[in-house]
C-alpha cells in the first residue's frame, strides 16, 4: 500500500485535525500504533510539524469523513507520481540522529543477533565496518555506546524493525518474537482511545449547545430591553 511522503508529519496533522482513530492513522501512514500514540501524547523523540495530506494531494476530505464515520474503514491514498528513491548507498539519516546510530546498532546486535550485518546497515544507514567494530568492541567510542531501541531513537519505524526481525527469524529457522508490549490489550487500548475521542467530541457539542443557548438568552434580553425603551419613548 502506498504511504505518505512524510508519514510522521502526516500522522501528526491527522491526530490534530481529524477524529480518526490511532489505528486508522497508523494504517494510512504505515506506522506502528504506538508511534501514533506517542505523537498524540507529545512523547515522541522528535516533534513533528503537521503536514496536510489533503493539500499534498495524498488524501481527500471525503476519505477522511468516511474514516471518521466508520472506525473500521481504511482510507485510500490518492495515487500520485512515483517518488524518486535511492537505489544505492546507505539509508539517509538526519545529521541530528547520526550520533545515535551506534546505540541503535548495539541494541540490535544484542537483542537480534540473527539479523545480518547487511540488513542492519540498510535499516540504520551504516556500514559493515562500523557494525563489526561495535560487535568486536573495537569502535573508537565503544565506552560511551549504550544499546538503545532504534525506534525510540527515531532511526527507523517499528514496522520496519518488526518486518526485518520476522524475515531474519524465518531465514534462521527460529520463531519471531511476538510484540507483547500492549500485553494483549491492543483492542482494549484502541477502544479506549476511540472512547476518549467520542467523549471529547460530545463535550465539544455540549459546550456549543450551551453557548448557543446563552446567546439566545442574551439576544432575547436585548430585544426585550429595546422594546421597553421604545415603549418608554
């Protein structure tokens, strides 16, 4: 399935400007639901400036309305021109994130030794030489390298890491570890998030109705005062 050009920024905009569920946003943007939740809770490692997918001609308002009306609806992305993709060389990583690469590499080597150096290099955007140096503890900065989840560091998405782990496990003939971070309550969490959005929408509607009632009372009072003034004149 096609994905937005800037998935995290798009997810941020959808969280702030629509009533879509986190699951719908994660599915459309190609992200893990925990990444969307982190963006919504402002706990993501990077603060993203929202990117409007409607203005970017990646999504229509009609699709958004369909998604808001049906939590099980999966939005369809508008087909645009195929983006230019790098076919050679390591994955690009922003300058601000490059210092975190050794920590992410160390985490993968410790937790998923079945993943090949070539696969790690493509995921993180590094070289086999660097990976080997970290594995052999001959890296020039080895004393300061602390294994950290590359997803948390913003070096890759949870979906990319999960897919890589699954492929490596299958190739090695071992069972891929299950993602149990939601402790089996994925559906419960999704339902809770939906309920929170529904409650927020209901409160907004109640507030609007209360404001309209107050405005009507104010208009009636002003009209009454004007009538009394005219009678007095």
